[in-house]
C-alpha cells in the first residue's frame, strides 16, 4: 500500500468515492448534492496538503487532506479529513492513512489536531479514539442523518 502526496491528475480517481461518500449524507457536513467542481475546490484546495493511497494496480483507494484548522496565532492546530473507497473499507486502509497523516502533521510542526464535526454514529469515532483523539464536546442534534435522524457532532482533539 503506497501513501503519497496527491497530484491534480489524481482527482478523477478520487471523485467517484468522494461522491459516493458525500451523497450518502451520513458522514460529512457537506451538501450531498455537491457538484464535482465544488468538490474538487473543497478537497484539492491549494491550502491543503492532499494524500492518496494507491491500491494494487495504481488505483486510488483513499484520500486525505491536512490543513491548518484555524489561522494566525492558532495555525499550529491542524485539521484533517479522510475518505476510503467504500469498496475498500474495513481493511485497515483508513487506519494506516490516519497514522501517516498524524505523523506528517507532527513533522510539519503542528501542535495538535482537531476534527470539527465527527458524526456521533460514525464507526470512525472508534478509530479516532484508538488513535488518541478524545471527544471535547458534542453539538447535540446537529446532523440530520438519513437513517438515524438528528444526531450529535463531536469535536475531537489530540495533541501531537
Ligand atoms: C472512516 C474511514 C476513513 C475508515 O477507513 P477504513 O479503511 O474503513 O477503516 P479501517 O479498516 O482502517 O478500520 C479502522 C477502525 O475503524 C473502525 N471501523 C471502520 N469501519 C467500521 C465499521 N463499518 N464498523 C465498525 N467499526 C469500523 C474500527 O474501529 C476499526 O478498528 P480496527 O482497526 O481495530 O479493526 C472510512 O470508513 C471512510 O472513508 N468512511 C466514510 C467517510 C468518513 O466517515 N470519514 C471520516 C469522517 S470523521
């Protein structure tokens, strides 16, 4: 499994699973109807460090971004986002990618990492907790989940 920085050419291979994940409306606080153009601007934003995971035949099976969560004097706190192709989920890719991004953030000098909006029903909460993140608080009934109804959004943090 190769984890490398993304190039612009990777976007067409990220978009299919990006679209599948966001249009499901279960995990990200983005419009499920987000167009490809807007999605590209969100994910491949020049302010973000973007990573991809290559599968066996140079396919892209996952992507992540790393960016400052705040500006100015608080720019030492990172934010990151993760997406694994649902067809490749549950096989350790997300854990490996998250460990890589945490290490990259630390190497870049970030002092901590924050996830601003982790849907409380997302199995990813267990992954983040196992990687040392704690729930700082929960915004109640913030996210309208297609199956669970109104659920909370966790703010999660770990020092680096
Ligand atoms: C969350 C996500 C990045 C995890 O990637 P993954 O490759 O599926 O996860 P892994 O196979 O590395 O599993 C890591 C851990 O995640 C948890 N996990 C992942 N999927 C799970 C599921 N469907 N049910 C229960 N636990 C799950 C487990 O705690 C697992 O622990 P283990 O390593 O001890 O088995 C991926 O499922 C994904 O892209 N989901 C949709 C987008 C999303 O939710 N992003 C995160 C937003 S906060």
